[in-house]
């Protein structure tokens, strides 16, 4: 059985492209529709009810495009809105928190795991709980979790300042407590942060494993497509890649292009999802 409908992916802006890139690498034969809600970003500083409303609106848009699966390529939306999305969705929904927690538990040797994310994600406690649950399932003892909100990383990533002196100084300040705690694994629990991974990696040092939740999430997508019998029947040449942003398409493409490569994104269209009525 095959299903050539696209996979729908949304994020508050460009950060979800780090997940999209891993999905394209892992299942290159799948068509994709990406929605970046740039005009309402950042999500990480907003309230739970706002994030749930935005996420439900984004899901409605993707469902209107007849997608076969929705990937919530945003940790804040995953942490706040996954349950609501899952309970109302017509198609399977994949979030990014559980796959990241799993990867972190498998990577750590000394049991000291750092989590960096937006203020919103950290304040939900969802990530910490996911790591603790996974550690228990894997029989890991004496896990220590250190969390740090790094709100400025999102603006630096959106600005395209992925490897600049300002980014380095900001990273040194934010990451100081995690280095002092001796974490050997650091979860980049925000989809924007892998854009800054060179700087984050240099500041933490080469012995610290950086977990990119996109890689782990792409594996979940692949497994789900296979187990549901909904993998596409085409190869990469037969795929469609559509991009939508709620802000300026030119701006979106300027910042996103150096990251996705190979002429992507192209033909980005403007769309706002705030017209969808949702009950929250
Ligand atoms: N995409 C968000 C996340 O992964 C970060 C950016 C934002 O705050 O909107 O948490």
C-alpha cells in the first residue's frame, strides 16, 4: 500500500526547517508542505492558550491541503498543544519532544543531561518529564537534568546570525551553568537551535553530545509511514515541496535558503491561518 499525499509540517517560523531537512534526508521520496508562522513568532514567549489556538489553526490549514500526517516541528507547540492536536486531528500527528528525550537518554554516559529551550517549553516541564520517563523505561539510574531557557537564540537564528561573535557571547553566558554542571549530553529542545549548533558545540566542547530533535523525529516519521502502510510510491524526483509563510515570502526564503540548499525553498507563498475559527 502506498500513499502519495504530502506530509504537513509546521513551526512558528524557520526553526522547523531543521526538522524538514532531516525528513528530506530520511524519507526523500515524500512530498512535503511546510508552514512557517513567522508573522506570529516567537511562540516561546506566549501563553498556553495562544499556542494551542495557533497550533490548531495551523493544523486546519495543513488538513485543508489533504496531508497524510502532521509534524509539529516546534518544541513549544509540541509541549503545549500536542494533546489537543492529537485529539482533534484527522491524520496522525508527530511531535518532537519524545524523540528528543529518547535520543538524549541513549546518548548520555554520565547521566547528566542538559535541556535548552524557549521559556515556554521549559516552563511546561514537559521535556523534563519526557526525559525522566524514558530514562526509567531504559533502566537508567541517577539521571540529573539541568534546564536552561535561551530565548535570545530564537532571534539570533531568525536573523540569520548563526555563527557570529554576538551569538558566541550569548551562548557562553547561557551555557555556563550547564558546563559547570558537567552535562555530557545537551538536548537542543527548540527547533531553531540546531541552526546555531556550530557555536553551541564549540562553547560546550567536543565531548558533549548535541541532540538535534529533528534527526530523532525524522526516524519516527519514517517508522510511522512504514507501519501505517502510508509511505509514498514515488522517488525524490516525483516529489512536491511547497512552502508557506505568514510573513514575507522573500524574507523567509532569504533566511531559509542557506540552510536547506539545492534551490530550496522556492515559490514560497504567503498565507495566514488566523482566519480559522477554533474552540480553545
Ligand atoms: N520553534 C520554537 C521551538 O521549537 C522556537 C521559536 C519560537 O519561540 O517560536 O520551541
